[in-house]
C-alpha cells in the first residue's frame, strides 16, 4: 500500500499528492482515542476520485477513494525526535549508550 510518507505534501493547501498526481485533500478534523484512552486530534483526508486510477490496487484496499488519517502533532514530534537523535550530541549519546554495559552484575 502507498504510504503517506511517500506522497508529496503541500502545507499551504494542506493536501497530499498521490503517485497518480491526484490530490488527497483535508476533509475535516476530529478527535480519536487510542487503546490507552489518549485523545488525539486527527485530520481526515480523502481523494476526490480514484475510480479510474491505474495505481488504485497498489495504493488502497478501500472500495471507494484513498483516505488518510493524520495526526499532525505526532508527525511534528517524530520529526523533532529524529532531529535530536541525529544531531552531533544525539549521535554522541547513542554511541556512549551502545558501549555502556547493562545491569549491575551477574547473578548465579
């Protein structure tokens, strides 16, 4: 299935462009609860018409149009995390962590 990460995103229009160059537009914003009862804000996107698309079988299993559910806060947090761990300090901390021994000793 086609991943959101592989689609071009236009932040000004708040829409994604699929492999077939069709726009997947924001339809509405709603709340969604996770299994751990955390509530998050999700933007729901949908393509206007996937009926004649030659990529549809590779893009979605839905009978209708391609849909996306996106938590913009999660995407921002993920980007910030990646930035931190790939920074010079983050690389150094990960390197130090990999050479430290785990635990406080052996139990027999």
